[in-house]
C-alpha cells in the first residue's frame, strides 16, 4: 500500500467525500421520483421482511431496517476510522487546533436542539437530536462547486467540525435513544469486543481475522437494545493507529471501505429512506406541523447560528486561534453549510419517532432545510472575496528560485517541511528534497504538492508520489510553465 495513504489521507478523504455528496444527491433524487411515480413498488421493496439467523438467534426486520442497522454500521465504522486517525496524527491531534471545530460543533448541535425544542418541544420532544448532525459529504460538495475562493483551512475546519459532530451524535444515540437493554446480548457484544482487543494484543495484522468477532459484536448489539450503529464506531476506535508488524491496518481498512461507504452505503441508505410523497397536501402538512417547522428552523437558523456564535466566542476568549484564511465572511458561509444534512439525522429520526406520519414530515423538513441551507451557503460562497493562495517552495537553487519568482505573482521560499504548514500550494525540488515530501504532506494535508526533478529519475518520482505529492513533473516541463503546472 502506498505510503501516501499513511501520511496524507485527509486530502483523499476530502475528495472522496465531495464526490460522495454527488452520489448521495443522485440517490435522493431517484428515491423521490421512485416514491412519487411508483409508490407501491417502493413500499413493497423496502418493507419486504427479511430474516437473518435462525431460532432464538434469528431476527426478522424489513429491508429498510437492515439497511439502517447493517449498512449504516459500515458508514459509522468508516467515520470512526477517520476520527481515530485525526485524533492520533491528523487535524485533531493538537488540542488547541482541535478546540475550535469541537466548540463549533457543540455550539451548532446545541443551537439546533434548542431551536427545535422551542418550536416543537411540547408536541414531540424526542426529536430534539434529529436536526443536530451535518452531512460532511453534502457540505464539502457545495464547497467544491462554489467555494473557489475559500482556503483549504475552511475545508479542514468543516471536516474537523463534522468529525466532532459525529462523535457527539454517537454519544447521543447510545445514551438518549437506547431501548430496553438486554443484559445477555449486551454481555455478548462486550465479549466480542474483548476478542477484538485480544487480537490487537497479539498483533494480528490481517483484517480478515477481525471479521468474525466484529460481526458477532454487531449482531449482539442489534439484539441488545443499543443502536447497532454505535457498534460500528466502537469497533473503529479499537483499530490500532500504529502499524502492526509493519502493516498499517487502520489506513488499509479506510482505503478499502471509504469508497464503498461513500458510493454504496450512503446512496443505498438515501434510496431506502428518502422516498416520500411530495405534493401540495404533504408540504402543507409538514409546514403546519410543529415537527416540520421545528426541524427546518433548527437546520437553517439554530445550527448555523450555534456554529458561528460558538466559533466567534472561542476566538474572542482566546480558547483557540481562528484558522488562517477564514475571516467573518468565510465563517458565515461555513456555518450555513452545516445546516446541510439528512443522512445521520434520518438515522436519529428512525429511533426518535415511531409513526410513519412523523417520519414523512421529518424527511420533507430535512430536505427543505438542506435545500435552503445549501442555496444560501452556495450564494455566500460565490460572494466571498478572493483569498490569496499561499504558495511556498522548498527549493534551494538560486537560479530555480529566480525563475519561480519571475513566473509566479507571489511565492515564499522555505527551508524546512514544518514551514509549509498552512500553505495551499507547495513546490518541491525532488533532487534535493524527495525525502521531505512525506513531512511536507503531514504539515499541509490539504495542500496541492507539485514536485519537479530530473526526468530520468523515475525512482524519485515514484517515491514522491507515494509520499504524498499530487503531481511530479520533469524539471524542463515544470519550468516551461510553472504557473500552469500549479493549477489544480
């Protein structure tokens, strides 16, 4: 497996999530068309009863339930892998750097919950957690389409915020929405997790050996009364962050499962859950309902206001520095994008509400709130002033420096990888600094890295790509048009 996956997975994660947002939107559109044009077939398929297991160990649920409890456990497992990696060596490893997105996430969740309870607390208080979570795939998708002027720090801020969001949501699911607990099944889940821990102690390095205890833990959790998706997150947090016998288990699992989660699991979940009839009657019913108005208000007012207020307060109090390149206008746009979301909120809604009418209202309200937040957020992004891209060059040769200064409007020359932190574009002379590419990528995980070197040195070029370089060019080709080579 290339070292690039070990040292610079954030940039790949951002790209996959943004593309996954498009797949999610397509699936949502298909679900809506299917449910409104061929309503009977939609209901028949997703309400089809399916039995897993036999006898007392078996369980019968409809297909939609198995998607929500089964496939979405894979989604939360991937989210958990990302959380662990970020906590160990990513954006969240520095407590001070992690403080701002964590505070922002808590502020957004609190704002959404408070607004919902003010509007709908008297009639449906169990829905307080439904509008709290953000869909990072949708947020990054809008940012990719309309955020050309936003710096990479804004994207990382949103990513870290969404990660903190997911952690808090899992805690809420575990403690606020667990049903009657069944001690024997809960003990079975804990025993299975103990097997996973034991395999870690003996340094088992192949993912296949973990499949049986992981499936057993999930199956016991399904019967235990705790939401099965919680098991996915817990299993991910048990995956060793450090390489085991030289094999990077965490990164291998994330590389294998992240595309599957983004392009299969989440779209199938949307297909199974977002099919709701939309007509004048259902829209009127939704916006006359306290649940519907509460969810929309929480998404488009409570969530963004909470994020913005908490972020501004944390910066003002000196709890955390504001990310470079994220001024007030960027914060307002990022805050509005956190109102996007219906994947995790629907998981919560499935546990919070018990009637089909409540769930139908929730689906329409989440779609309406996400549409409004997305349109307003996109408009804000389009109006952002252009943020100067910070271009740095790890280049020692004086002649090369002179040529770069002549070709680029602004370039900052550095001598160490640590000085590249916060850069948007990084140029590296591979003849002298091929060994520094990995450290540069670790210092600037979202930056575009372009290396140049002798065209005959294929080994150095391959090493640079594996260590995190986005593009490697022959020296003559790079200096033919440096500005063009640096364009994304």
